[in-house]
């Protein structure tokens, strides 16, 4: 989220462990589906590779380009989480 919102000069983002880590894959896929990122190339191991005893059905990494940035910085999960941590109790 922060890359899409704050780093305005960044146009290319490389996601390592895209296929191996389900959280990375889910987040990247959501941004692709929402039209924020476009896949430029796949990197590393290709679908069918084995990691941690399981067969992975996606490439190891992705190169993406930013096609649409996030516009509302106040509504992101990251900002809400860090705002909560910053509160005094």
C-alpha cells in the first residue's frame, strides 16, 4: 500500500517469494485485480517448483509496474494499524 501511495517516483516493483508465500501472493493478486499493478515478467522458479515440501503453482517472483496509485491514504489498513499502535493507553 505504501509503495502505491507514498513513493511517487517508483514505477516498477519486484515481489520476491510471490509463489512461495501465500500472504505475498494474495496481496499482490488483489492489487493486480484492482488495476493498481500490471505484471511485466515472472522471475526465478516457474510453476511446479517445490518449496518447503509443497509444490508451488506460481512463479517465484514477479516484476510489476504501477498503473494506478492509491488515492485515500487515511483508509488503508497499514495506517489504521500504526495509528492504533501510536495511541497511549
